[in-house]
């Protein structure tokens, strides 16, 4: 499939402020609130996801050393257990607990 004019320009012509145009996928991710994680944040997210795997439908967001837990847990006791478990993981500075039971 031939490349569109925008695809060609995006890769070859810098913007006046020396930046590059984002791709269509990057624009879509920006509207969805996507935030790229640095390698340390990615590693922390993997450690947290591994520790809480199978406990419900939980999304993990990491910003530096702050971990946000969102979603539903199956066992009501996990509402207090999981944040404490995550606080004990190496690299976690604080936990924003937004879990509900359901």
C-alpha cells in the first residue's frame, strides 16, 4: 500500500520548532490518555501485576514510585490486603487505592 502524504511528511520534515509530527497511532493514544513509561516504571508495573495476578479485574498505573490500583476484586478482604501487598513491593513509594468489590 502506498504511503500517504502525511506519512511521508511525518518522517521527513521537521516541524518549525524542530519537533516531529506524531503518528496517527500516537495521536489516538494521546486522546485515550496513554502515557509512555520509562524502563524503571515498566519494571515496577510488571512486579505489581505479577503480585496481584488472579485477584480480579485490576488495572495498574505507575507514575514514578506511585502505583494506582483500579478495578474490581473478587474477595472483599482483598480491598485491604492488596494495597498492603503492593506497598511491600520494592520500588513502591505510595499506593492510590481505587479498588471496589464486585
